[in-house]
C-alpha cells in the first residue's frame, strides 16, 4: 500500500505510536522496518484487513482528481438508486 501508508500505520497503530507514548494496537510491529509483516504475521492475522481498511480510508475515500471526488460521486450513485456501471 506504499511507503507513506506504512509510516502512517506505524504512527497510529504500530511501534512508533508505542515509542512515543500513544496507545498502540500493535506495539511490537514496525510497519516501516518490516512491511511484509502485514501478510506474514501469524500473531496478527487481521493485519491484512487493517492495512486494507486504512488504505481505503486514506487513499480511496479521499480521492479528488481532475474534478472527480470519490465521496461526491458515491453520493450521486447512491441517490440515483445505485443504477448503472459508470461508478
């Protein structure tokens, strides 16, 4: 999901949060040093889901390029009865 997303995961949920005194769901996981932990952890099997949701929130929902905003287009799609495949 990209170097920036790994850093953000680390800041909010991983080792960096713990090192800086914030609550951390994964205090022993350093997403920056070992991003493969997301797929390889046998202790935290939910990391794939967590990383995917984080990417969704950070990158997909905030998409705003060339006059196309994800949240605006989603709202139009829903209000239009979720018809068609253009969304």
